């Protein structure tokens, strides 16, 4: 199994790299801006570094060739569209995207009220992202999973997660980055898991919180 991580210098990517090296035998390609100087390899024989711009399609296609799974840790519309184009040229199907809640006015409960009053801009102006996800959903050459993450924090002692299907209200106020990394690892282990799904991920027990515990 070969996995390429686009946006490899991000925090979630860091936890994911550690987990994949520990729990799988996957070979990893770490792609991003100046990865060479920003990521310390822990198992060099299983890690390959590619410095590059995710919007440089030619460089991305070259890095994607031979990969089995693509994890995109840059959920902008341009990044999703460019990655989809490069995947088609490189004949790669499986894509996992880490995004955020609030794309579909689906954040509810006390947490939703807090979010709209204190972080209104966070939940608005998301049409380009929705369009990019719709394009993935309608592309028969890509098997995608879009992960809408609740508010993120680090908690090495809690990697439990609950998934909320598309169309259901999201009231969970938080989720640890370690939990997100665990979910992505679960999909690497079982690539058909949540295939062609758009799901939210929250921390179990945060459904009735009025705001994240770290605010």
C-alpha cells in the first residue's frame, strides 16, 4: 500500500504519519511546501519527501503516479479541483479530504448558536468548496471521502470519534486531531470504508456542549 499525504506539514498530517507508520506497512510520500526542511523522517525507508506546490499539476501528477491512496489536507476548492485533475492523469482513484463543518448550514444546537454568533465568517462563503465536493461526487473516476471536522484540538489521550452522516445536524463541538488521524488510518486499512461519502466527525460526548472545551 502506498499513501501520499498532500499538505504533509500540517498537524493532522503529523499525527497521521506517526499512526500509519506504527499501525500499517504503508509506504508514505510526504508532499508539500519545503517538506524537506519541515518534516523529520522517523522511518526513512518507508518515507519519501516531495517538495512542491499542490497547484502545480505537473509536479503533482509525477508524485501521484504509483500511489494507492491520496490524503488531501488542504480543503480549498482550488486544491480539491487540482488534485482531482492530477489523480485522473495519474490513474489514481481513492481520495480522502480533511475539511470542516459548516459547509451546509448543518451545525446546530447550542454549539451552532455559539458558532454563528462568534465565528460567523467561519460558516459562510463556502460555495466554492461545495462546488468542488459536488464535482468529486459526480466524478466516476474518483472514490472520495470528505471528512467535515468539528473544532480541532490536540488530545493524545482521546482518539475516539463519532461519524455524522451527510444531511444530519452536527452538534458535536469538538474532535481531537488524533481522532481524525485514527479515522483516516482506518480508511487506509480498509479503503472501501465510507467510500463516496461526505461525513462529519465529532468527539463522542461533545454533542451537548455549547462551545469547544478549549474556548
